[in-house]
């Protein structure tokens, strides 16, 4: 059965109105990266950027071209750790959020 509505549109609208959802999506993207689910984490971060800040604004904050940022977070992208952490840092600052790593067994 086909979806009656584009999933990305639904997510974008929810991200616009629900700060808790935005924070949870950003956290989930970083959690996936830390868990070794690199492709999933990049995909989540790409969706987050597309639905919130946009690659043009992120470009101004990171001093990287929008195309380069899009490539980094694409399925075939392989960003350097420094670039990835710069992106995450900018997204945290813009969201007014501080993600913290916590160890547990």
C-alpha cells in the first residue's frame, strides 16, 4: 500500500514544531555513529540538516561548501573525524543543546 504522504515532509513538519523531536533525532544520529552504524548515523544527520538548518547555513558555520557537506553525509561519503565533529558541534550550538557521552555496561 503506497504512503499517502511523503515521509520526509512529515518528518520536516514535526521537526519544525517539536524541539524535543529535533533533539532526539540529533542525539540518535550521534548515537548511531558512536555505535558503529556509520551509514545510518550519517543518514539521520543529513535528514536533520535538510529539515532544520539547511546545508547553506551549515556551510556558513563550518566554512565548508554546501556540496562538500552534502557529500560528507551522503551514503558514499567518508568525512574526516574533524569535519564530522565540526558538523555535530555546529548542530548542537544551533539547537542550544549539549550532547554528553555516558559509559555504561
